[in-house]
C-alpha cells in the first residue's frame, strides 16, 4: 500500500493544469487509502509494537505542500491523521510555513469554506495543532487563540449540522485534560469558560447523538480529576443530564482551584440568566396565544431548560454558601441585578396578561414564562447573597 501511495500524485504532485475526467474521484480514493495507512501507523499504541513494525509500516512520504493546496476534505484528513511532527517539519522546510502560519492557514480554511466536511476536519486539525504547540511550549498569539475559541463557540450553536457538532464535541474531548481542567488557566478565564459553555450547550442539544458525544467530555474530565486526586474508582458511563450536573459541579470546583471565584461567579450568573428575548417575544405572544394551545414538544423543550436552571443554580448556591463569597454591589454585580430585576418585572407583567385558563389547557407560553420566573427568582436570590454587608 505504501508503494501505491508513494507512486501517486499525493507524492509526485497533483496536475492542476489538466481537467482529467475522474481525477478528483481517483485522488479521493488515494487519500482514503493514505488515511487507512496513517491511522494504523499513527495509532496510540504504535510505540508498544516495536521499532520493527514501525519501519515495516512506516508513514508514506506525502507532499505536504501539495496537500495544503488541495480542496477536498479527504486531503485534510491525511493531514489530521499524520504525525504532527512530520507535518510541521515538512511544511517549514518545503513551504517556509512555520507552525503559527500553518495554524492560521487551517483556521482560514474553516472560516472561508462552505463545506461542513471541510470545516469540521480543518477545525479538528487546527485544534490538534493548538494542543500540540501549547504542550510543547510554542508561542501562539492571543489573537489566533481567540479566533480558534470563537470558531469553536460559533460552530456549537443549535442550527449547525450534526457532523459539525460532533466534530466540536471531539475537539473539546481532545483538549479537556490540557485546557479545560488544567490546574493552570492556559487560555485565561474568559476563553476557558467560553469552551466550557460549548460543552454545556452540546449537552443540551436536541440531537441525542450530540448529547452523548458531549457527555464523553465530562467522562474524561471526571476520570482525569479522580486520577489527579488519587481516588481510584470505576469510570462511570454518564448520560447527558447526569453529565450536565457533573459539568457544573466540576466547573465550580475549578473556579476555587484557579482562585477565580470573584471573576467566575458573575459569568456563571450570566449563563443562568440566559439570553432572554422577552421584549421581542412579548409583541407576538399575545397574538399567537389563542392559536397555540398545549404544544407538547415546546413544553418538553422548556422542561429541559428548567432542569438546566435548577442544576446550575444549585451548584452556584452551594459554591457561594461554602466559600462565603461576597462581591461589591457595583460594576458587574450591579449590572446583573438591574437586568434581572427588569426582566422579572416584565415576566410578571406578561404572566398577568395571560387569560385565566384551567391548568390542563395552559399554553406553552405560560410554561415558558413560569420557567423564566423561576430562573429570575433564583438569580435574584444569588445576587442578594453575593452583596457584601456594607452595601446593604
């Protein structure tokens, strides 16, 4: 197989000038073969099989500079499955592209492509490269790291395709040990919490496959933290609801470990407060109220939101209670208090405006507003606990 790959255009160069019928399909087949070879030689147990095996099944010498200019996702998979040390040395030698430029290139591919397949594998490659560079003490500019985090956050939103969401879950799982639960804040608090929020969002995704993939992130985090603490226990297979509760618990522990309670708790409160669109929704809800009686799907959606509210608020309350944390009632705390009180007032107004109906015929709008009322009530409770005595 190595001979076939070595004699192919992946090594000798791809003829761009001539439009040969079937060329793309042929190159895709060759790259898939290369992926199969690379996935064997680059496996995690390669070193345990002995140097003889490694020599017999050595990675084919691929033309890295050619691969960087190909436009189908199978070639990106070749890069992703190739030993990064090999990729970095060859790109620097043949294309004068240093590791940071290669990272920029891969992030630009994610940014510019319209193909989910290309975006997902390019982002996985970029993430693998970020982890490799940081672990080997290479400098990455703050701007590039922020772009990477922002792309991950963008691609974990609900409207993204399942393939992309699964790629994000794989990325997050791959960086959990080094970036999400590290005793040092490698990325800083803001970006680290942004990535944790991605985990939380994926755990609440409507697609079960995505939720299960995100639960594996928490499985890794839980296992690593137990190992670090010297606690031996069997690895539990967690489902998404359990993983969400564990995620909030781990995150609160990490804030204490990082010494970041004062900066981190207001961010968690923003998560709890959520992205409320009450003003926008209230204009249409009254008109639609009579036409949409009990919508089981929407009620279930808001019931899951209620679970999220109760789990997160439980952990924040425990954290504040145990640490006796207080914050000065100005700046961020004052801003959150004002937003919460304004929204609570609006929710109360909207609930009072709903027509009186028997419980069995209450609408999804009533359910939504009731959950918002509980969310805002617990936010106000936490905010009051956080106010220092001299501000009361």
